[in-house]
C-alpha cells in the first residue's frame, strides 16, 4: 500500500468555548472546556489514517500524560508512530484554543514543547520512511530548518511533497522548488505576498508569483468558499460542498483538507477531483467539536462522493 509520511508537531489542545472570543484585557465566562489531541502535523496524520490512507507520522513528544494521549489516538486511528520519538527531557506541547460557539471561529496559541526540539538528526533516522513514501506532507510548526531539510530529502528521492505553510513563516527561496503542492489559506498567502489577497484576481496574481518561485501547484483554501487552484495548465475555483450540517468548530479544518488531499492524490485522483475530496474531508471536520477527534472516517466521506 502506498504510504504518506507526515512531519509535524503533536500538542494537547485545550479548547475553550464561549459566545465570543475575548479581546485584549477582557475576561468572559465560557460555556465548555475540552482537552484533546492536536498539532497540525498530528491532526493531518490522523486525518490521513481515518480517510483510508497509510499514515506514517514523524515527530517528538514528551514522556508524560499529554504524550500518552498522543499514543492512544494514533493506536485508535491507525497511524504508524514508529518515528514519533518519546523524549524524557522535554514536555509534550500544548495549544490554547478560544472558540466562538456562535460562529465556529477560533484563535490559537501553540507551545510546541518536545515537538519543537526535533532535529535534522531525527530526520536522518526517519529518512527511509520519507524515501519510501508516495507523498510527504508537512507544515511550519516544527523548526523551519528541519522542515526545509526534510522537504529537500523528499524531493531528492522523487517523493511528491505538500507544504501547508501554517503558521506562515519565511522560507528559503530555494526550498520553493521542492514543493509540489502549496496549500496556504487567505491569511497565509497574503503573508507571502506582503499584501492582502482577497479576490480571485488577487489569487491569480499571487499564484503566478509563487509558480515563478518553482512551486508546481498552488491551492489556496477558502473555508466555506472552497479552494482556488492554479498551476501551469489550470486556474479555477472549486466550490465547497454544502454538507447540510451546522458548522460547530472550524479548528482543524485546514488539517483535514490537507490530509484528505494527500489521500486523494495517493489514490490517483486528478487534481480537481482530489480537491473536491479534500473539501469534503475539511467540511465534515467542522461539523464536530475538536481537531483530531473531528477527522471524518472514510465511510462518512464516501457518503458524499
């Protein structure tokens, strides 16, 4: 079975739900409080596995209660965590998530903890896993130099790469040439352009600049509006699916999308169909509370195909 290797961080999500997200200096009374597994890379690995992909996660966690939570979710979801180092000298990371219970919008602070200590030497150990993958998927929560190093290893071994540039951060220009699929949201693509990217015309211009850097496919995720694709052959907006269910929590929707995209590409879907598949996975994740726990099962996805 073709595999998908995922480099990223695991953190425990501490989510607080209220009717609004507090502004600076404000204290509000919340409605709910949930602790669950999170971290973009970890969420994406779980999304891949639950969507029917063969997920191999590369990360570092602490030997503590939050770390045990990670192991439990990987066992339950079917994620191969052979390359997840359990370090005694570092605590597992955590994320504080504030969720608007009315709109589903969120604000997040992430402390990577052990996952922020992953090194190039750790990647060297995981290199056989990356080399034997069909797709390598990563983000920018792990140390940038480690992410760039891993992307280059993948590219040197003809492994297709997906970079979800979240949170947006400066990338070495030569690394862009190692990216087959670049999946920013509107905020992230605006960061790389140095100005707001709002309209389809803006997205066209931004994508052309990114293609000039050597990226093969730009996919700008637009939440409820779908996703915009641009490559040498195609340029179009792919609408989100109307899932009929109420949006309760958008946290992790981007991770669901990226995991879904990786699975669809490994299964040989053409890019437009792969994005449609990813849109369903992302959309379904917003109908449940939580991040990793909200990733849809393949049976749920197939109901919409």
